C-alpha cells in the first residue's frame, strides 16, 4: 500500500445507494483503504459499514472495554472483527506490527478500520508496521503514524527504529549590533590672543634735542 496523506473523514458516500454515512467519531484516512480512529460508539457501526469498511481491528485489550462486547456489535453489522491487544506502549513491537500487517492483508484490499481508545496506539503500531514490514524509511513511516493518530507513542517508535528526533534547525544568526559611538569631541577653541603691540618708531634725528657744540678755541697768532 502506498503512503498518502488524507484529511480527517467525518462523512462518506456509499456509491451503490447514494447514502451519506456520518459518525460522531473522527475517522482518519492515512492511506487508501485504511481508516483509523479513537473508540467508536455502540451506535456508529452501521454508519461505519456504509463507508465500505468490511473489517474492524481493535487494539484495546478486553479489560479496557468495561464489559462491552464490541465483537458482537461489529459482527451484527456484517463486518469482520480482529483483536490485536496493545496493553501498553511496550506492546508496540515487531510481533504486533506483524499481526497488524496480517489483519490488513486479511481484508483482501477492502477498507479496514483500526482503532484504540484515542488513536495514539494505532498510529504508533502502524508506523512500526510500515517501517518493519513494508521497509518504509523511518521518517516516512513516522509521518504516516502521525497522520493515523500517533502522539506520545512516537518516542517508542523512534527508539525501536533507532531514529532520534531531528534537532530543530538553528535560528539564523543575527548580525551583532554595534555599540553606539560617542560623537567626536571638538578640539578646544584657543583663546583669542591680543594683537602684538607695535614697537615705538625711533625718533627722527631732527626731533632729538642734541646739546650745542662747544665754542671753537681762539686762533693763536
């Protein structure tokens, strides 16, 4: 069976009668011919059969059913009933994955409903079955399991498949923000200097008072 992603299915049309079957339980359709769900109600089997489903596989052990006889309910509507009890997540293992594969094969290509209480065990076992029995790559099998209802059972499946959860991609590095730089300090303004005082001009010869010359000595005869 090839893997395909499908939206949750609440209604389906029976081509032969043109009737629309509705259920209050959400049915997932992780691959063609396979539906998965939480626990259907006692009054939903007729609507489930109208979807073309011929086989119901119950993964809940009898002690979880509270005295309810689901095998009788399902067979009363003309569908086949198979039990593959999964008590705890430890029962999601290679042995039960093989049993689930056999249950799907027993339907001979006709639609099958696989359910547990919430869909978590169904998704986990289907992921393991796809990886071990159908040799689907681990991450692709895990994606199939999630589309079938796998939640907390993912950790168990990854452990068995030796497929650690990929680390989230690192956030893109941001460029460091430069620290604000102080505005350049202006050079101190020099104090204005007084203009140099001009030296006094030298007095002219005419303006200097010179003493009178001494009288000439008397001429001798």
